């Protein structure tokens, strides 16, 4: 061993090299405040190692980037740990860098003769920030895609050469595949190579001048080895442990595959850029333009930091005080803006809703990718595009939520509220729904409500403008066709038979009828009891009820109940009663949505718009209807929570009173009053 060492030493001089490295003098003793630089070198080493591991599984293209990161995160052995280490070490590096910079300024380590090294440090900092920026895009998920688009737009605000800079970074006029390959080349090639080069210089120059000793009488001088090495090692291990714990307990996120067609309102930069993001949102800053906020101000700040050695030279001790003061102010400002950004986001309903949707989409995309069908060759982006569980809520919010609700919300989890009038304050008033809540459409619950609770089930219609108008006209003796939850034929029929339907002797019959009706709607994820369905069919068509209902059947009005839904529905056999053949099924729904005013549906009573293919394409109609009939791969991703309670609480008395036009405006002003009081009595 010794022979080998001296052989090597003879040729390359390792011994003196190692000696020089380890026996560097540390005046004033080893100290914790010197560890920051070492931890930075260490985290960078972690980045290089985990980076190469990730690279061996990563594939940069718009159709494979998300897919390969999905593979790393969810299928590769320990892949999530490696990715987590890379993810959190990157953040650790930014934090450590900030601390290192603060410490250098406070200890005056930037002063002559160390100016050059200070500037090298600033260059290193820019490279590290560049590495984080470029890395954020690589998974090609919604979050990275939209946040990075903000960055490339900021680049275009560079004075004079903005457009060129943007094209250069983006790989052309459009943001897309070439942006990804370019960012990858920067992230895994150019920037790390630059970092290694500048780091070597930084360390070389540092060794030349030695440590800046804050307080030389702190302790007797020592050498780097073993005291300071021990402290450095402990610090590095602490960083590694923190990062490892985070990687395992809070795995790095992978949001849904990037889809240029789906706006992503939850996009935010990495948390350590939030301060800049928040700064740009001040009205005053916005008014001065992106170039001012995103280029000039950060440029001036970096400039002030860069000239700190000169400031100190010119102004002496006072200059040093100015520099320290500036750093503290900057740190406080960054901290305050970051806290403000988090605070505002947490209290921003719109942002929270967007986040909830982003989580749902992310979970769903991963669930589908793991599923039996795997990722299609066209790429993971089609997973969600073709998924009713994802698209249904969006289509519902877009087309139907102006009248209907879905478990009280707009389909995407948000309550619908009116805009606040000028001068109003507090929570915005709830917008009253004007048609049925379809959250449980076609389920047993829905069918039971139709049979036992018809008026109440459709009470929402009474909030509609047309309703008040129709009631007034009827009162004035005009004949108007409309669905009146309080007085239509169906409402009257159920009202007349309430007692019998709710009596103990018909309880089993109602259960059977409900089972039959629900089975007709046929939700894909529900099992129906065949015997009950059979019995229910008899009750609906032949009327084998007990007691007062004996001999009555739904078929006496709805002739088509129990039949198959016609393949080419037309109105030739319309009886004036809504077609009940496979009521609530996909075929029935599609026909209804395309033409609710057909005589076979609501006819002249109809108040719902018809959706022609120009408004709602066949593909979208299919997605919407499959979502409504639960015809999709079951999901373990939690759905949006029901908002019915909040809606009902806000709507208060409107469930019972039939509001005339005047009542309605009264109800509105009432709702704008503070909501804290207990719900209004029914
Ligand atoms: C006296 C005639 C009559 C009887 C009996 C009757 N209905 Fe109806 N039903 C109607 C009318 C009329 C409508 C149209 C809506 C309205 O006017 O309220 C309707 C509407 C409906 C609707 C909503 C239709 C749609 O297009 O959304 C359902 C569901 C329904 N009935 C189910 C039943 C069931 C189940 C039975 C048997 C338990 C039944 N009806 C018995 C007359 C009747
Ligand atoms: C302008 C308001 C409005 C819009 C928008 C609207 N609806 Fe309706 N919808 C109604 C009204 C009102 C009824 C009750 C029947 C009627 O008056 O035509 C109804 C009834 C229904 C029913 C039947 C429930 C039952 O059994 O009676 C379904 C299902 C339905 N709508 C689905 C949809 C879907 C899906 C969309 C979006 C593509 C939509 N609606 C958009 C107003 C609307």
C-alpha cells in the first residue's frame, strides 16, 4: 500500500496535494460559520450523482418527458427517492447559497483582496438559479410548463434584445418541444459544466487568500483537518438527512401532463422565486411594465451587490455598514414578499380551487397511467383528454352550471356567486341555481326523490326568471306551458299519492320501483338487484301496488316506461308526457341534451337550451354523458367535496316560498348581509 502511494506520489505528487488540502490553516479555530461553502459543494455533488441517475431514465420530448418522469417516480426501483433527493437538494442549494452570501457580506469576506472571488460567487449564484429554472420545465407537467412560460415571457422583456433572447431560450417563436430539448441541454450540459469551472476557480482563489476570520481571538489556530472537516461533515450530513426525509415523506410532485389546451391557473414558480412573482404583481410595478419589474429592478439589486467591494473601498467602514444594511433589508424584503405571496394564495378562493383541480388531475393522470390500459402511444396527455372523470366537470361548468349545480357546486368544486356590487363588501352573494342539482342524477337517491319528493326535488326551478313570469301570467288567466314543481301534473300526481307512497305497506314497493328506475339509468359502477328490478318494472308498468295506489302505474302517463330507448328517437309517438324509456341512461341523456324541447321530452314546457353539435361536439357530449352515468374507470382520487350544505344554508327560505319577482330582489339583499348568523329558518 505504502509502496503504491509513494509510486503515485512520485509521479503526480498526491501527498503534498492532500497535505495542502487538509492542513490549510484555520486561524481562530474551526467554526460552524465556515460550513456553508462546504455544504454547497456537497449538495452540488448530490445533484450531479442523482442527476446522472435521473438522466439514465429520462427522455426529453413532449411525448416522453412526463412519461419517463412518471416511470422514475412511480415504477422505477427507488426512483422517487432519487428524484426527491434531486428535487429537494436543488432547493437546499438555493437556501444555502442565500445564507452563504449573507455570511460573506456580514463577515466582510468580499473586501479586498477577495473581490474577484466575490464576483465569482455571484456568477455561481446565477448559474444555480439558472439550473433551477431550467430543471422546473423538464418533467413537462402542467406546473412546470405554465410556470416556465411565465419565465420565457419575462425574458422577452429584456431591453433591446428581448425577442432574440426569448427565441434563443425557447428554441423558436413557439414554446414547445424545442424549448424542452434546449432547456435540457442547458440543465444537464452547459450550466453544470460552467458551474464546475467557476466552482474550481472559486475554490482555488479562496484557498489563495484563505478564510476571512471574523474574530481571530475566538480560539487557538488549528488546521482544516480534523476540526473543521468534522464540522463540515456534520453539516453536510444534516443537509443530506433533511433532504432525504423530505424526499421520502413528501415525494416530489408530478402534476398532470402538460397540455397547451388546458389553462393552468395554479401555476406558480418555485417557492424561492415567489417573492419576485409577488413583486411583479404590485399595481405600481405592473403599471411601470414588465421590463422595469422583472429586469431593471433585479438588475439594479444585483448591481448593488456586485459593487459592494468598491463601496467598501470608497467609504471604508461606513461602506461596510451600508453593505450589511442593504443585505439585511433585502433579506427582510424577500422574506416579507414570500410570506405575503403564501398568505394571499392561501386566502384566494380561485387559486385554492385551481390547486384542488390540479391535484385531482395529477392524481387521476397517475392513476390512469398505472391502470390496465397504461399510457397510450400518443402520449400521456391523451389520458386526461379522453377521461370523463376529468372532462365531465369542465364541460358541466362550461355549459350547464349557469342553471344546474353538481352537489351544490359548478362541477369543478366551486360555489357560484354573484359579483359584488360596487360599494358592497363581505362574502359575495350566492347565485341561486335555476334548475335541478344533477350531482346524483340517475342514482337511486335521485329516483327516490322523483317519486317521493318531486316538488322539493325540482324546487330550484322556482328561482328562474321565467318561473316568476309564468306564474304571473297564469295568475292573470293566460295559459302558459312550464314545469311547475308546485303544480304540474307530475307534481300533483305524487302529491296526491304521497300518503300511500310513504305508507308502510308500499315501502318495499317504492324500494323496488327505485331500484328499477336506477337500473334503467344504469350507472356503470353500480350493481343492481335483479329481483328487485323485476318487481319494480311490474309496479311501473302494471301498477301492482298496495292499497290506494292499486291499479295506478307510471305507464298510465309515461307509456314508454320499461321500454328500450329507440335508436332513432322521433316525436311521432309523443303522448305529451316525457319519454321514460331507459330514463337517465346514456342514450336518453344524449337525446335529451341535444333536444330537451322535443315533444318526446318536455315539449312546450321546456326551458332548457338545446345543445346542437356546434355548441357541444359529439365527443364532448359523450364525455359529459359518460361522466353523468359514471361510465369510466373508477377513481380512487377524491372527488370535489359536496357544497350542498353551503348552498342550502345560503339559499335559506327559498326552498319553500315561491318567490315572486319582488321577493327575489329582497332575498338578494338579505344574502349580502353578514353570513355569520345561523342559517335562516326554513
Ligand atoms: C298523471 C300523469 C303522470 C304519472 C302517473 C306519472 N308522471 Fe311522471 N311526469 C308527468 C309529466 C306531465 C311530467 C313532465 C314534468 C311536469 O310536468 O312536472 C313528468 C315528469 C317525470 C319525470 C321527469 C322527466 C324528465 O324528462 O326529466 C320523471 C323522472 C317521471 N315523470 C317519472 C315518473 C314515474 C317514475 C312515475 C310513476 C311512479 C310517474 N312519473 C308517473 C306525468 C306523470
Ligand atoms: C338555461 C338553463 C339551463 C341550462 C344551461 C341547462 N339546463 Fe338542464 N334543465 C334546465 C331546466 C329548466 C330543466 C327542467 C326542465 C325544463 O324546464 O326544460 C332542465 C332539465 C335537465 C335535465 C332533466 C332532469 C329531469 O329529470 O328533469 C337534465 C338531465 C339536464 N337538464 C341536463 C343538463 C345538462 C347536461 C346541461 C349542460 C349541457 C344543461 N342541462 C344545461 C335548465 C338548463
